[in-house]
């Protein structure tokens, strides 16, 4: 997949395009992308996705921004895995937000991306004050030579699939529900960084995964599997939280204790799959109490894998 930062001034080729934030790349997104790539193959044009950085809701609602399900790197990897040919990442700033709906169609869709067929969700609005909609796109498309198609929101097992529904499931600690909406276990990817190495002093060494955002969509203690270390997922137990027993910095961290793993994994890029939530994060009076609880958490996770081998 080719990745472009920004919108070209003039498209060299036409494309079959869809537009959205694609946070999480859940089952609804996957259905849309499957339709996109099928249409692209049928027309002999490349499939393209236009997404935004930051998320428009992050831009407009600084204090009430949604917790991201995926980092930009994770989103790129997930979109590539769905067979998308091109990804355009538009910087969402004041200038972009001030584009009228007519300017967006003319400058971005027609001139910049050369859209020949546009596939959008049924609730898609765009342009300053969100004045652009499906009807406007259809009317302009008839004159400009591109077609427009809408796709209804996917309903899976009686529930509307959305990024908000995934966030709600994660907030409730219902990992199987989140996995059903995503079509896979929820995961966080990142590079293993050097930490304060307290874990190894209490008998539970951890891999400290770099978190890209200060507000992860889940917190607590989890049974996990980890990809990126071996030719198969590796079992472990993970903590996502602010480590109140250790310090009061308040910044969330992701720490994973890998069962029976003795090799160095610094700088490795790992994917942590969250399978079961065990409990919320707690503060303990001393390291001895924390160590005893970690031992119980590890025992619970090992019991899970004894019943559910990887």
C-alpha cells in the first residue's frame, strides 16, 4: 500500500475512494473496505482511502476527545491488510476545517484525488459546518463525471457496529464483545522501551510498551497474548494504568509480563492482544502486597491458557 501525507494538487490517475477516520478498523469498516476493493478491481482503478490526522473530533473537542482505538501506525497496518492500494492522510487543521463543502469536492476529490467512484457511509457529512452530504455529492458527481454510492452501517448479531460501541465494550471490560465488533481481539502495538526495571527485582520482569497516546481506551489488568517475539503468539499478563503503587506521575503505561520468556526484547515492536480483563488497577501500601497480587494475576492468566491454548 502506498501512503501519502497530504493531498496532491493534481491527481495523475483516477481512483475508487472512500473517506473516514477508520479508528479501530472494525467489522463495519472491513465491510466497507471489501466493497471498495471489489469495485476497484471491477473498474481497473486503484482503491484509495482518505483519512485525517488528527481525528476531526480531536481537533474540535480538545477536552472531550474520543480515546483512540488505534495509533496512526496501527491504522496504516490494518488498512494495508485489507488490500487498500493507496492511503491519503490529510492534516486536519484550521485551514482544512474551513474548506466549504464545494471546495472540498472541487479541490480534494476532483482535482487532488481524481475520484471516479466514491463509496461513503450513510451518515457522511463534510465541509465547513458539515453542510456537504450524499445528495450534494451525487448532484456534483453527475456533472463532474464520478459516481457516488452509500453503504448502511453494519449490524452484527443485532448490534450496530461502530468505534463508539468498541470503546464502550472496552470501558466495560467486555473483551469478547469488543472482539466480536472488531473481528479480532483488541490490541495495542508499540516498541519495547527501557523502564525502571522494578518488575525484575520482585520476580516479574515486564516488557514496557510505548503508548502513543496519554488516554488509552482501556485500563486494568488483562490476560494477553503477544505477537512479534516468536513464530506464534506468546502468553502473558499485562497492566495498563498509571502504577499508583510505584509513582504518582499519572501517565499511563503498558507493561507485559511474558510467561517463561528469558530473552532480551528491547526495541522489538510487539502487538499485545487483550483477551480477558481480570480486574481494575489498584493501589497497594507496599511492594510486597503488589507482588502478591501480581502473582495471583499471573496464576489466573496461566489457568486461562491451560483451558485455552494459543
